[in-house]
C-alpha cells in the first residue's frame, strides 16, 4: 500500500475559486501559473486556512480540522508576495536568530541584517528575510507566492537552491511563478489557475 | 449651604458672549454662526428639559422611573459610540457590542458607588444615582469609542502585519496584541491624563460645582477623588471588555482575521 500523500486536498472551494482536488507527495514541487487576479493567492490563502473555505484537507493523513489552526499554519506555511512585518527591526521577527543566520547568509545577506530597521529594507531583502522567517520553523508544505519576483539572478538561484534542499529533505511546495523557465526548472507538475478554475497541466 | 441664585437676566447677559462669537464669525466669514446657533439652542432646550425631568424624578424617588432614565442615558450613549466609528462592526453588533459593554461596566460601577462609599437612603435615590451614572457613563462612552475606533482602524491598517504572524502559526491573541495594546492605550489615555493634570491645569467641573454651591473645598476634593476612581474603574472595565470582545468578533475559531465582519468604509 502506498503511503498517504504528504498533503491531500479534496473539494477545496471558497468564493472566487471553484472546487478542486490534488495530492502533493514528499519532495514534490507544484508550479502554480496563471494571469494576475486569476485566484492564485486565493488558492494559497485557502490552503493555509487564512480565509473561510470548505474542503477536506489533510497532512500525512491528519485532517486539518483535527488540529488547531496555528499548528496547521506552522506545517503548511504561506509566504505572501508582499510579506508583512510587525516589529521595528529584522531581528525582532525571529525567535531564534542563531538558527536563521546560516539561511540569511545562504541567501546573500549579511548576519548584521539582524539590526536593520524593517522600514529600510528593499523589496528583495524583504522577500528573502520573510522566506528565512518561514523556513526556520521547518514547515512541511511551503506555499510560495512569487518568492523570487524582486530578486536578481544570483539571489534567485540561491532561493531555488535553498528550497530544493528542503524538498530533498522531504518537504513539498506550491510555487506561484510567472516565469516559464523557473516552472520547468523546479516542478514536474503544474496547476493552471484561470478565472477561479484550477486545472492540472504540464509545466 | 449658601449659593447665589441666577435669574433669566443673568443668563441673557452671559448669552451675549455667544452672540459676540456669532458676530465675529459673520464678520470674518468663518461660516460657523449656523452651527453655533443650533448648538446653543440645543443646549438651552436640552438642559431645561433635563432640569424638568430631574425635578420630577427627585420628587418621585421611584426605582422604576430612575431605572428608565438610566436606561435611556445608556441607549443614547450607545448611539454616540456607534456614530464615532469610521469602521463599525456590520449588523447589530455595531450598536450591541459597545452599548452592552458600557451598560455592564457603568451600571456595575454606579451600583458599587451607591451601595458602598456613598450610601444614600434609599440607595437608588435619583439625586445621587443619576449624576453619578452620568459622569461614569460619559467617560466610559469616550473610552469605549476611542478603543473600538483604534482597534478597528488599526486592524484594517495593519492587516498584513497581523496576518504575517498568523501565517507563521501565531494565535489570534498574539497576532492582534500590538493593535489591542494600542486600542486600550488610547481608551485609557483621557482618564490617565485627566488624573495626572487635574488640580494643576484645570479644576474638575463637579468639584467646582460643589464649591460654588457652598461645599467646603476639602469635602469637594474628597468627592472628586471618589469620582475619578469610579470613572477610571468604569472606563477600564468597559473599554477592556469592548476591545477584547470586538477582537474576538473580528477573528474566528480557526484564528483567521475576519475584517469582512466590519461594515463597509464610509464615504
């Protein structure tokens, strides 16, 4: 008998999104493509249970409703295209900066960025630091909304390498991207979102 | 007790000051004269009516009529809370939540004051109950409306920051804490400032009134301190209850931020 999928989604629906189903295995990356406003972010938000939605979701066979929402979101973590910040400095957003530092450096940022004020960060710095903020909690499923949109090629490659390493360790990801090349590099499967309808497609 | 009674001529003389303001507004084209006139008229009519009502209530000393007057005061204050919100809760919640918290807090504190420190005979005597409730209610109303206003506008403004914490697995209480804190701070700031500045910058109205009516300043001061405690208690209780309840209403059991439960923004 096959092991249960890491993430199983059945009948997921919410306003702006027609019912859909898919499975995600360990180590798998699913590219999510489609025009702006088609419902890609709505899909990721529903998966993270951030908006009211219907459907049967489970992680390693454990139903979503059986666990408290905060625990679900630690395991199935959504990273928005424009991540939010709630404190003055970068370091204040990390419970354990020592654990974050190697990841920060792997993404081409200095360890001293801990003391940077959030208000001075560039878009690309925000994206990379928010990714680290999510990764230090070791989520099983990453819901990434254009995580490399504001990055140069070097930084983009560093992000792709870091996520690939996590996938190799048994995580899985949904990755929203407008870049066909990136979709082919990362994923063997692709979800196409158009006008709230989600279909599976080759990348 | 001795005090100087006023007649209509004394009031007319003082009204000249407001008329002077109106004349200035016309001369300088400030366009305030209309509002000033309406407000002055409302004040005169409303205060005379209240005078009549209080006179009647004081002769009746009936728990039923006193309670009815108190209820009317609470309902008017509730409407005032709702009117001061840019983004009230949708539906009946917008009136019910603020009014309910105010009703409980103000009544608890007033009944506490009447049954322990003041102890008139009977305890519900309107000469004590209604002025006390009025003072507590006015301040609790301000506290609750400031608290709710700061909470709702803060959650709308900081939605992305609150959701950032939620996506990382924070509970709704933790994620909303910065906004909750700011809301309760702005709710309690007026009474904190009033307590800190009172006596130095301004003499409180009630104390001044008692002194004008012939009460010895030392006695008036004791009454004022009691009132300040009651106001602080009522404002703190009411605002905390209202802000926490509103925070719960604007989130759900799956720890989602539910700004869809706010009424649409006003133009």
